[in-house]
C-alpha cells in the first residue's frame, strides 16, 4: 500500500516534469537558454574542465540563466493555477452570499 505522502510527492514530481516538458516544447526562450547551457558545458568539458577562468564563468552563467528561467516559468504556471482557483472561490463566495442575502430578505418580508 502506498502512503499519501508518497502519492503526493510522486504527483508533485510528475506534475513538474510534465510542465517542464510542455514549457520546453512551447517556449523558444527556454530552448535557446538550454541550448546555450549545453554548448557552453561542452566547450568547458573540451577545455579540460577548468575550475576558474573565462570558460568556467561562461558555463556557470549559462547554467544559472537557464535554471532561473525554468524556475520563473514554474512560478508563473503555479500562480496562474492559484489565480484561477482564487477567482473560482471568489465567484462561489459571491454567489453564496447573494443567495443568503436573498433568503434573509424573503424571511424578513414574511415576518
């Protein structure tokens, strides 16, 4: 039997992996940053993996830019979900409160 914690963790991973594969296929900017990161990494490896210098700085910079762009894309995706959820919740609350006000008016009018 799988625990709820494992299911949530697995769901979270699969959701982020699905999102990343979707975001990578639809975002030209992420594709460019990923390719740049790969290219600079290959140059760094072919130079003997120096731990300092221009190639090391380029490789780290490209990697950082790509990771930052992925993180931003995930945050945008998550915020879109929460915004939609909030809008739905607000509409439901307004609908319920409108019904309550109408019920109070009807009850007061019968008294």
